[in-house]
């Protein structure tokens, strides 16, 4: 059993409600005014600050969770909005003051063990870029992100006499009937196009405000500011551009080969966008579960095989109702694992409709959840706030480490082979999409004065570079030019996407290890997760037994390993 032990709350008064600035500011002021005479006092001060951070993070987490569970709930939306507009700016301002107090302590640099050096490195960078005038801009951007989530969550399409959500409509792209798939694709695209101008208006405002933040902080553009704000010490824009080039040169030809095979298998003269999710042999879609409860049972059984403690974590979440798995109208799009630092167990949110992709999403978010559990014992909240290059290694690594146990979801060997083949095609196929989204954002924010026509042209040009020459978009040029609207990261968390490419390469490395020595690979994975953010990215990846490398030789080796396994699986059919 996984015992969920709440974090220590020694600093906070019993029963304190952190729901308005008047309750929060005295706590920050007490920390700010405290005298720190020696190192033990400094360590206690950091623990007390961590208590407050954990509690505030959890307050914001629950407001976000409730808002995304039903975007039509006005009260939930208003509670989240109040937190983002009233509480979060206060937190940002006081965090900057406490950061300055910390680095001014003469013996702060004596904290050389554990995660302190990594934490102090990040704090000094945050101090370098912090500007008081950006606090209000950030609050406004959080409101715009909420508007995007609400807009997308409200989207439905008519289908056979009823309104269905876009995730449910997307599941129809796996159906055997080509007419059904085309109708679903066009229905989704048409619904998004209805809000094209509103989404472009929203994004125009986001680009404008983000550029203003960057200029306020002394940066030439938001791209460079974002790299600093995200604490990217171990890779920069040049590494991202090298990744883009590696994907274009190494991975795109492999994708074109797979798509040509798909076109031949389907027997179509032109491969269209609605032909990419259906089984290429014309088989019915895999449906590994029907309900959210079935999904949880299956995922828990798979985790039990990977490592018994991982399954215990999922059971603990189920016992505490920390899962919202099924799609429904009004629910925000996407999926996430939200850490709850005070309670000690995270919350998983997703939009399952019974597809094979949904099972992978559950395993992915479950990987994040395991990460949350395995870092809960770390003393400071800062050590548990790992960058996404590490977070996504946990989630994508779990997808691939668990794959050898998918027979628990697919007892038919042929279904199992299909699922594993589809997963590996997804793994290699995500790299061009990551490069597309990332390269697009590089263009957007290094050309801040662009208009939406130029932006659409840039997207189309970049999408063509990374999507190859096989899929035919004839007649869908306008839909293609706005295809990026579906990617919430572009709106809500800019530049949070290259990490998926970095982590996918790391996950492929984990999978390659597990093919040779499965138990040792899982133990290294678990050890790396337990480090949280107490080491640099290369050190954490090394603990997992994989390279932190975006160069062409590394991409070539890893893509080659996946291609070889795909050939083996195809040969078994």
C-alpha cells in the first residue's frame, strides 16, 4: 500500500485559509522580517517558506482542477480567476522579495549539498529577469489562458442527432469507414474554424503581452526571455534549432516511409489527414476499456508488473478520489497530473473515451503521478518543481517501460502487436510535431510585429517542412493554416514543448535499456525520478542511464532502434 503522508505544516497556523491576500500577506511578511543568524536558522526558514509555497500551490491547484472539470461552472471559474488575479500576483511579488533576502544571506552559498546549488542557480536567474511591472501582465495572461480553455472546452459537433465533444469526435478518426473519418475530421475542423478569429484575437493579445514582458526585462524578444524564465541552463535556442534540423533530416524520411506503407495498405490513391489514425490494415479500432473505472483497473495492473510501488500509488489516488478520467461536455480539453504538495498525492485529469490513445494517456499521466509520489519526501517544495525535461521523461518513460506488459490490456496477441506498433509509430511520429510546434513558436516570438496572415503562412511553411510530402491537404489549406489552434501549449504554456522531444529521446533510451535488462532499467528510472530537481538535467538523465543529447548522431541512433523494432513487429503480422 502507498501511504500518503501530508507535508509538514509547522509554519502555518492551524485552520488558516489561504483564499485572499489579507490572510496570505502577513505570512510572507513574517518570513521576510525574520532574522537569520546562522545556517540552521536559514534551513528552518527555507522549510517554513516551503510550507507556505506548498499550501498556496495546493489552493491554486484545486481551483484550477474544479474550473477544468466544468468550464460552464461560473462560480468555479470566478474562484480560479480571483486566485490568478488577486493571490498569484501577490505571491509573485513576495517570492521575489524572499528570493532577494535569501541570496543576500552571507552564508547562503554554504548550502552546497542536496538540491541547494540547483535551487540557488534558478533563484538567481529569476531575480535577474523579475520586473514588478510584469506581475500584472502575467496575471492578465493567465486570464487569457483560462479564456482559451473555456472556448475549447465548449466546442462540440453534431453527430447522429446529438452533440459530442471534440475528444469523442477525434475517436471517430480511428473508424474503418473512410466516409465516417472524413466527416469527423471536417466536422472538427469546421467547428474550430468557427472560432478562428476569436482564437487569433486571443493569441494576438498573448503575443503582444509576452513581448512587452520580455522588453520590460531587458530582452530583445520573448523567446530569449522564456528560455531564462524556464531556467534552461542546459540547452538553448541553438540546441532547439539543431533538434529541428535532426528531425527534418533523420525522422521525416522515416515518417514518409511509414505513410507510404499506410497509403498502400489502405489502398487509397491519396493519403488524406483523416487516414492517419485508422488501423492501416483496415481493422476496427482498439478499444481496451469502456469506462474510467475499467481504465484505472487496467492501468493499475500494468503498473503492478512494472513495479509494485507504482501500482500502490494509483490505488492510493483512487481511494482518495484524485482521478477524473472520462470525457464529458463542458470539461476542459487535454489531460494533466497536478501535484498536490501538501496532501502528498497528485490529481489526474483526462478526457477518456475508450481509445488506445486514452490508455497511453493514462500511463503517461500515471508516470507523472509516480514522479509526484517519489519526490514527496524531498524537504523543499522547490526540489519537487522539476523542469518539464525531467517531468516528461517520467511520463514518456512510463509509456515505453510499461509496453512489455500491455497484454493485460490486449490479451489477443494480434491486438497487442498492433498496440505496440502503433505506440512506436506514435513515439517516432511525435518528434516532427514537437519540432513543428517549437519552430513555430521560435518564429512567432522572434517576429513580434507579424500579422495573422504572415503567421498562417509561417505555420504552413513550417508544417510542410516537418510533415513530409505524402499526406495530401488539397482543399484544406485554410484549415491547415489554423491547425495550430488545437495545441493548447502554444496558447497556455509557450515554449513548453521542446521538452517533449528531449524527453521522448530519453524515453526511447530507457526503452532500449529495458529491452536488454528490464529490471535494472526500471530501477534506474525510479532512482532518477526520486532525485526531483536536485541535480542538473544531464545528471538526472545520466542517473536514468540515458544521454541528454539533441544532436544528429543521437537522434539517428534512437530513431534507428525504433525503426528496427517496427520492422520486427510488422514482420510478425
